[in-house]
């Protein structure tokens, strides 16, 4: 009989005041096109950070770098005070970073519980290994209840759910991995008010636990002001505005964005003169 595997040592605690994530002067180009031009970003423990900007500002590219899908050309990514390098999505996940994209990556013909355990199925021992569907059903129901995600049935196929319910299942699946950082790329895209409320409540519940820090990309200021502790504005591949939500307003942030855009435009015009 083989000896029982020794438990892994607990991870050392992050010192008080140390950001969960720091992005330092990160750059990324695709051919001759510079998409990220020196991104500096900080995410605190249990914080919800909103990321907003026009199409082409580099938001999704930054998320793909943090999730290991792309590698930066320059600059550093620092987790809990230690510099890291991701060469794959699996590497980012091993450091506690999970991402939910707009397309959700759910399989429409699979049930809620099957999608929730996709890639991490529970099996039972025997002459052959079999899926333990009973255990997955029970665990899925318990887990969704714990994080206040309500669906009509865990047996329902994903394609039978509303857009908000599908997004909630995608977020729940990511959170099952107990991430330190959750990246949400347009989680409320094309949703009505009722469906948006489901995701807003879920994100707020997750953040209130303090166990996960969240970056949310969204174009809707109203969503970000309700969800986030702080908002970063990306323009032209840089973070141009970093404001705490309680210290600003939608009107002020809009004016700051317009002023920042005008300054950048003047810089480009002066450089070409």
C-alpha cells in the first residue's frame, strides 16, 4: 500500500498592504501596432476594480496577458509582491487567476451541473473509473446555493437558461477553483436590467467575502459605479485615470475622459507638426 500523500504546505500570507496584483509598465505589440504602451495597474485584496475604455484601448489584451493567453513584450506582473511570468493559461490558473469571457465557454447541450464540473469531473472507483453524476448533482446544488446562484434545475441544459443565468454559471465555475483573482470581460454585455442584477449581486457577494479580488471590464458606467471600489480608464494603451468610486461621479469621470482624450490628441498633433 502506498503511503498517503503529504498535504501541501499552506501558502505564505500576503503581507498587510501588499497589493494582490501589480502590473508595471507592461507593453504589447502585434506587428507594428502597439496595443499596450506601458500599463501600470494595482489591485488590492478583496477589491473590485473596474476597467473602462473605448474599443481598441487595450482592455481585452491586458486581460489576455493576465490570464496567460498572451505574453507581454515588456514590463512586469507582480502577484503578492513576487514577480511572475505566465507562458500559458494553465500557468496563470496555477497562480490563482481565473477568467470569464463574453462567450462563457459553456456547452449548450450539457446540463448545469455538467458545465459546472467541466474538466474537473467527479469520478468513483471500480474496475473502471465512472463519472459520479449523483455526487456532482449534490455538490452543484450545494455550491450554487452557497453563492446564491439560483437556476430552475441543475439538470437543465445550458441553452435553456437565460443569459444572466448562463453568465452566473460561468462565474460560479471559475470561482469553484478558489481563485485569488477573477477577471470578468464584459460580464453584463447585452443583458437586460433583471439579468444584470443577477450578476451584479453575485459579484458583490463574492467581493464582500474578501477572498477574491476582481477586475471587471464594462462599458456601462452605472454598472461600474455600483460594482466597483475603484475605476481605471484605459486610453491608447495606457491607464490615464485612476479614481476611487466614492471620490468621483459619472459626470466627473466622463469629463476627465474627454479632457484626457483631448490632451492625447494634442500630443499626437504636436508630435506630427
